[in-house]
C-alpha cells in the first residue's frame, strides 16, 4: 500500500480560512482527511504542502505513521514552525483517519477505547457589561451548556476611542490594558451576584496584559473559583508562571501559541499549568498530541484542546476522539459552528446538552464535500485583531 496523491483545499465558510488535506492511497476508495489550518497564513501552509511536504510523502506506506511523522519533521532540518507543523499535521491527521478506516473502528479505539461517554464542552459568552453577559450565559444554559467563557467587551480587550490615541497613530485594534485589569474583577463580582456560585466560569486573558498585571488579575479572581484562567501570558513570558503559581491558586490553562514541544517541558515538570490548550495542527497533528497528553498525565495535568472556528471541523473531530480516549482530558472548547460547515463536512458533531460525542464510524467519522467547499473561496485579507495596540500605539503581542 502506498500514498498515491495528496490534495489541498482552501475554504472559508466562516471568517476563518480553513486548510484541508486529503490523502489518497493505492487501495481504491481508501482516503483520509486532515486539518492543516493556520488561518492567518493559509497560503504559506498550502505552498509548504505542495512544494515540500507532499513530495516527501508520495510513494510511502501510509501505515507507518510514526516513522513518516519523524521523517517529515526533520526533513527540512529546522523544525517546529507553525507553517511546517500545520502542513505536517494535515497529512498526519489524515493517516490516523486512514488507520481507523483500515482497522474498521473509530480512532478513539486505536488509543485504548473510551474513558468517558462524551466530552464536556464550554461555550463563548460575552457582553458589554455583566448584565448582558449574564443574559448570554442564561441563554446557553437553556441550551444545556454547563461551562462558559465569560468576556467583557471586545475579544482582545477593552477597546478605547480613537480620540485617546496619539496623532498619526498606526492602524490596529487599540485597547487599554490597565482599564481591563480594573474592570475584569468588577465584571466577575457582578456575574457571581447575578448567576450565583454554582456556574462554571472561564476567562480568556489572551495574553493582553503585561505579566505582572496578569498575576494581579489571577489573584483578584481567585475568590471566584474559575474553572480556569486562559492564556495569562505569552510564550516569551513563560518564566513568569512560577511567580503566578506562587501567588494564587487560580487554575491556569495555556497553550494555543506554544508550538515547540521543548517549550512545554518546564511547564509540565514544574506543574505551572493545570490545563494544556494546544492547537492540534499547530503542534504537528495527532502523533505529537498523543505523546504530549501522556506526558502531561504523569504530572496530573489535564487537556482542553484549542477549539475556535479556526480549528476546522476535521480538526474538531480529531479533538473529540482524543477527548474520549485520554484519561486526563479536562474540557473541550467549542465555538458555535456555522450551518454551511455541516454541508461541507458531513459528520461534524453538534453539541447535545453540553456534550459532544465521537462518531462511531471508522476513522474520524467526518467527510468532505469538495463541491460545497468550492462555493466558499478564501479572501486575501489579513486579520486586524492580531494587531492589538496599547493607548500610545505600541504593538501588544498576543
């Protein structure tokens, strides 16, 4: 059995550009799907696949997943870039899909079977104030959700009016990090008064605070017993986590920007995080994800895979199979999917009373409608939200 062709598809049924990989084999009809979505650099991933990664895989035996992943990762000499990791992930994920189909069983069975019936998910809620956010949470409670990420104002922070920026200020999304530091504790005080103590709440800092301010926020929110505080610091500021840990017991989730496995070792060894939130395709696919998850289990650390709209439905299917198989799963982020995605990706799960269930079909249990995807071509725009700036115009890295 050999890999005879690998196809790359770009589609944008939402605001996020998705990169889908299909691996075809010498066995008629035996194909696998993978996610290679790096939405901000989708064309770079496509080029890396077509010029470098696909030629490496063609003609090889698709059953040798570990050897192929290791070879692809080192074949370019330098490694662990998000572009190349995503490109390799697209093929790696497709090979696991193939493996499940060859075995005649869903992927979670390949990793030891179920440790739970379904994966609990959390959903995104926000509002211009605590009352509006509480209303959003109640509406999601009525739909059966039990865990809620609560955000105040704009996603990246508290946006400031143009009049407060310097003359000639560069374009970007401006926000006031100091105002955010003061407003978020008041926001959660009001949420708790409105919703009570039993509601499970999450908050995403999205690295939009200086490290010392993030520590102050974690301390200020400790009394609210968050399920976790997400991404308080950027990868460059990882050394601050030991200080944060020494100051308070707010659970910490981290990881969507951390691509290199070596970045994780001190965080796991020193138990500086409670939930790992890596993006499956950003770290290179399911092969490294399984290893990272088992390593984290040895330190009592759980997983909450990154699950925004820029994880494609194929990637989300992979997450759910991992969720039910791994004993140290914690919770799954789940963005509300658009109806167009259900046409493009038959088999995409729907949330049922706060849970998602893996497909029982062989492999990942998700399909790809090429014709439907073609009706949603990708635009050429760069996202603005990544260009966050402080009031004086300074770029603030996510």
